[in-house]
């Protein structure tokens, strides 16, 4: 692993465990076993490092979203495929996802371009899905909220519970099924 990758991995771990605000350059350097000057050399500082981790999150999320929005036959197919694919990729990139999810709506200057890019592309892919399937949004004024709402619900286990369900092989299927059911049919579908 290169020093650059080692720094990224260390920062993602620390930001995921303690939050961006609680971690200093020296903490990252110590975790990566590098001199703190290396962080400035590769990333220009802590904010540049944060932006790089968030950019990786954006890349992964958009890659999954694009594939499933281009292939899904209908909304149910979209929920089923996308939810499980995002959960699977999150498990492989846990720290990056935790940092990314926590950073999606943070008002930080160095993240604004990537935040906007994530929203624009997800809107574009969703509009393509609607056009391809002949569907339309019932409440267009909420378009900007849909992506955040889906991500918040899908990753509520990471954001609120520490990931016990997502990280556990036995719990993951039940968790994915429950979240997909809620996204597909609404909360009333889970009760009789």
C-alpha cells in the first residue's frame, strides 16, 4: 500500500470512529505511521483529505445508482436491486460510507462541489429512470429530498445504531428486506 493510500485509510477509519471534527492531523499521521507533513504534501491538509474520502463515497454511490437506475424495470425492481447493492458496497467500504453519509449535508466549503455533483447526478439518473419507464414523480417538489431520505433510511443502522445489522451476516438479510419493504410499500406494509 502506498503512503497516500495508507493516509486515506487511516483518516477514513479515524473520521468514521471519532468524526472529522475530533481528529487532528497528528492523529492521522500516527495511525498511518507517516510524518504529518506527508498529509499536507498529498492532500493539502485535513480538509483536502476529507474531500478525497467524500469523493470516493460519491463515486461508489453514483456507480451503484447508475447501474440500477439504468436497468430497473420498475420502482419495485429499483428498490430491491439498489438497496441490496448499496448495502453490499457499504460493507466493503464501511469507513468511507460512514464518513460520506455524515458529510452529505454538512455545510463545509471543501465539500460543496462534490455534494452538488452527487445530487445533480442522482437527479439525472432518476430522471432517466422515470423517462425510460414512462413514470413521473407524484410530488416533484420533493425531488431533492428523495435521495437524502432513501440514503438516511437505508443507512439508519450506520447513522443511528453503529452498524450492528449491516455488519452482521445473519442480520443483514433481514435488515435489507425490512428497509426494502418500507421503501417499496411504506411502513404500513409491515403491520397487519
